[in-house]
C-alpha cells in the first residue's frame, strides 16, 4: 500500500482486525468452531461509539481484505451520516439482532458455501478500538466517496496500474491467434 500523505495508524493491523471481524460475523450464518452472538457485535458497536477517530475502509474479500480506499478522520457525526446511507428496510437485509439463529441459517441456505469475494465491503474501524460492517448499497458507496473522498489516504495509483496491467494481459490473450 502506498499513501498520499503521512498516516498515524497501522493499516495492516486494522486490515487484520477487519479479517477477524469478518470471520466472527460469518459465524452468525455458517457453522464455525466458535459461534458469536449478536450481543458480541453490539459490544463492538459500543466500542465504536467511544472511538476518538474513525476510519472507513472499503475492501474486497473481507476475510483476506485488500483495501481500495481508507477514509481517515471521520468523527461520530460523520459516522451517523454514513449510517444514513444504509438501506432502511428490505427483505434481503440481514439484521442479526432481530432474527433468530434458525432464520439466519434459512437466509443463508441458498448462498454458496464460500463467499465469492466480489464487491466492495465497507468497514468502520475505530481508534483505539471497534469494528463494524456497514451495509451500503453501491449507491451508498458512491455517495460516501463523493462526501468524504477527500479523506482517502490510500494512493489509488498502484491499484489502477495493476488493474490496467491485468486488462492489457486479458486483451492480449483475447487477441492472440488460435493455433
């Protein structure tokens, strides 16, 4: 990771905390060696409420996160604005606090055994502690970046260069003559 300005936190440690959180969250829906209850995640939210500083991580593959953006310097009021971008209702919404374990298993019965890792997953990380997965639709992600994109400390250049290199390889493979 390359940053566009000096940072005062350890992004690798916070990405590890996100991976750990994702694994714990998954135990709400899948069999696991240790199953966490909704009360555990409520305690995480309480930690976030006490955080002096918040960061929004936009990552792919939460169990092995790759950061696409790190918005550093959010305060509690901005976190509430961020939460206002989450969907307010819907049948596909997962609310572990409101559903029984059997209902959560029922919701995941049709899901693949392993997550695809596709998509962008927003995680709010508190300083000194606390992690939460924020439920944002693509529209909410766009609005969050429009509102707080100036707080992004992650230099996008290496990610863009990598994607362009992969695109170039793909075009080259598609244009190669078939033998």
